[in-house]
C-alpha cells in the first residue's frame, strides 16, 4: 500500500479500549462505541445508532461508506437468493401473468433415505420473451427466509424514516414539506437509481410513530442529564421576550456540563410587573428542577421587578444564587460606553462613511479596488458589538481609504463634486476622526473580546469570568498608558454594571477554586474574593459540621498539602480543566471536592446564546387548539429545542462576526433618502453579489487590543 492509499480494514482506524465490553475508540475523534461494526458507520458518517465522526478524512469516510453499501448489497443478495423468484423485478405486488409463464414442473426424486423436505420444484418463467429457470424450495424453510428478509427490510426502512424525521424535528420545519415533490426527488437522487422505489415517511408517520419514538429517545437523554445534577448541580437559564402580540413570553432551560435541556415555555404577561407572581412562577421552576440541584438562576433582564423577585428567591432558597447573563451585562457596558458624547460622535461619523460607500455602487466598487475588504461593515451575531468591530475594520483600512478619496478614480466620480461626497472625503482625511476612532477602540475592543470568548466557550465559564473581566479592565488601562483620567470613565461604566447586576459570589469563588489561577504567582485574594468564598460556603452548605470540615480542607488546598501538592504542579493545573482537576486531586477531601465541583460546573452566560426559535414557543402558547394537537405540538417543540441544544457544541464558533450582511442594516442603508449611483440602478450589475455579502472572518489579534489567556512560565 503506498502512502496515498488508506486501509479498507476498519480495525486500522480504531482501537479496542475495553475488550470485556467490546468498546472501541475512533482514531480521529477519540469517541468510543460498541464494536467495529458501529465504528464503520461512525467513520462513514452514516447516521443511525452512532453519531458521525466530525474529524474523519474525506477519503476514509468515502471508503467506509462504500464498504457499507457493498456489505448491504451482499446481504440483500444472499437474502433475495432464498426467494421463490429471485430474478423477478422488485415491484410491489408483482406476479407473472398466466400467458407469460410456461410451467415445466419437474419432480426430482431423492435417493433412498433422503428427507422429503429437500424436494425441489423447477419452473420456467418467461418475461418479455426471456426464459429463465428458477428453483422453488419447498416447505417452511423458504417462507422463514422470506420473513427474515422482510423483517430486516422493515427495520432498515424504519431507521431511514426516523433519520428523515429527525431532520424535520431538528430544523423545526413544517412536516408537510415531506410531501413536496422536490423533497422526494432530492431523496431519490441522494439514494441513487438503485433505490428508486424507496418509500418516504408520510406526514402522518412523522406526526405518529416516528415522533413518538424520537420523543422517547429524547426523554431518555433528558433523564440522563437530570441524573447528573446530583453531582454537578445545574443553572436555570431564563430567556424572555415580547412577541408581536405584546405578550411577555419566556423559555426556561437547565444547564450543566452533561448538556443543556429545555424545561418549558410560559406566557408570563400577567406576572411580568408583579413581584409576587414572578416569584411564584420561578419557585415552581425551582421545585420542578429540584432545589437541591439548583446552584444559580441566570436571568435576561435587569428590571426592578425581576431584581426584586431574585432577591426574594435568594432569601427563601438559601442555597440558590441569582445573577444576570454575563453576555447581556457586557452588551450593556458597550451600550453605555457607546452613548458617551465623544464615543457617540465618532460612531456616527463612522456610520456616515459606511452608509455613503455602500449606498453608491460606483463608490463601493472603487473602495474594493483600494482596500483588502469587500465591505467596511462587520456584521455580528451580537448586535451591540457590530459598531466597534466595524470601526476596527475602518481603522485597519485607514491608509487605503485616504488614498482612495484623493485618487483620480474618486475625482472622476460625480460624487466627488457633490456636497455629500465632499463631506465624507474631508472626514476620511481628518486626523481628529482617526484619533477619536483609536480612542473608542482602546475602550471597547477588550470588552468585545470577552464577548467573543463567552460566545465561543463550550466549557463551564465559572472558573474564568472573574479573572477575564479583570483582564479586560487592565487591558483598557494599558491602552491608555495607565493614565487614570483617560481610562477611569470607562472603568466606572464597567464597575457600575458589574457591581449592580453581574457580580455573584460564585464568580470570585470560581476564581479562587480554579487551580490555574490559585497556584499562579500573580493570584490575588482581595476582600471581594475572600468574602465570596465565605458566602458560598455558608449558603451552599447548610450543615454546620460540613462547613467546619470544608474549612479545614480549604487549608490543605491553601498550603498545597497532600494530593493538592501534586496537583499544584504547573502542567497539572494549566492543562487539566478545573472540574477534572478536582475529580483527580480532591478525592481525599470529598466535602470540599463536591463544593468546588458544583461551583466550577456552572456557566455564567444566559439562554440567548442558544438562539432558540422563538416562533415555535409563540405558536405553542396560543390558545384554541384541541388537546390532541396541543400535545403533539408540545412533543414537537420539546424534541426540536432539545435536539438544537444537543447539537449546540458542534456548531460553536468563537468568531462573533457573521458571514453575511443584512441588506437592511442601518450601517448600510440610508434612512432619509434613496440614493442612486451616477449610472443609475444598473451600476449594481457590475458588482459581484458574493463580493458584497461575503465577509472575511475577523483576524484574531488585529486591532488595538486583544484579551489573551494568561501565560505562565513553568
């Protein structure tokens, strides 16, 4: 085998990790499964009882998929060989017409002592003028083989239908789309000509047995997640919004390291302004999840009513904390900074530049010739980050933009002689604008980087958020060369939102319990950190004796004694995630280990990051549906939301920049008037649409500041 060839033997692509339980591990993604047969499906990315491999090379995937098809054809060939008429075309209810069959029954007499069940009858079947001799086995054996083949065929068909059903459930697509001729042609084309007779699931099947089986499987997954709460605890995430009908709706999720699951959707319109009613609603959620399982509640709102309800809940449930989503709070920081007079003026000028360039096709085309970007606007999935990412992009193209607005190409355009064009050209060459733009970026990009980290993290963030926010503040001060008069206005905005809404004792305790920080040379235990750890012990551990035990064990952690001494080594505390570190090195101190695990297992972000389809909850909460349809819709939404949450980690992207611009974006569209290019509307035909809408991902580290994890020298 040369270097370019890959082995067709599935054993070369995995290894046995547990001989007794027949567990094998994929060489590419390290996922384990039962047996090499399932590994072949895993590598071939053939969906079924095992998840497809996301790391397998393309040539290996195609080879395994081909092998699976060959094996299936071979199996079917053996099974079909036992049928009475193996050469007949595969048509439902087909039988040869009397005129097309010539019977030549030959009775073969077996030798003495032979079993009469081995008698074979031979027929000649003539179809379309072609005569074929086929064997007809007698007795039960033939019918038994036929039944076995039918069962296998039915099982394969059911599995395929379930896969198609999951596709619809995961996307939240209207099930009637299954009857679309285009969908049927698509499936037929994907299966190939040999499977042209494959029957797609009907709309009734998608609403019936397929839905029922998928819901049953999802209920088992949800049960497994719930069972993990006893060890790790969980965070209740609230995600509220107002729909077009003016209703205040809310989705409730529960998050833990095992996974995030959907709890329920509710209409809280009657409770949103009533502290008592809001408190009662959330109490019901806590009791449903189990107060012993809930570590914290993360809300989406800083309204006075919501804050009052949270305070009451913490008084009633002493082991539960209340906080606001970290990403929401950082967006509030950016919003407040963006409203400061000098900042707002710079952003307005930057928006004027992007609107002018994107509103005129010839100017946009000229810009593409002078810059490395297809657009100046950086659309973001986080709306409040977009102005600052766009300004960062404009600053990176400063020299190119200035050259463009003094070029012969610009002077040849009609816009160069118009008032609007002159105003933008003067702005681009104005040093004061660029000085102000740099100042804005120094104050905001560190916060944007924190948002990007939160958005792209697939691990519990509780052990990192406290230090990360400190890093952001330090980065801002450093950008202003530690001149207090320059950075303090921004620090004050950050501190106000941190102290009033975001900070929880869990954050500082997570910092304290994270060995990555605790055993580093620059760890700092100030009053906030010390009071945080004390508060968490008192609230989360009601038993006074256990509190005393944890206090003694905390000293062992502090002085790095016992197993903690080994765990404090540089490579151990920096390379092992905090929760895993505690599972290894906290075994001698089970009370302290449990306490640390429950805190470090929590997120600091809310439910909005999951981007659940709110229209489905809005539909579910509409009245007037009969009970059967209501239950079916409830099942569909339970399944859709949990499938979406289950696949969230595989879709994670640390880049908060989107690939496409909204054509109605307010950084592109002129609000006051409709602008036309000097050549009329047809000038847009000279532009490549893909060039206009496709955005390159933001280059990591580009710009005035970047938040980076602390690096220690061992």
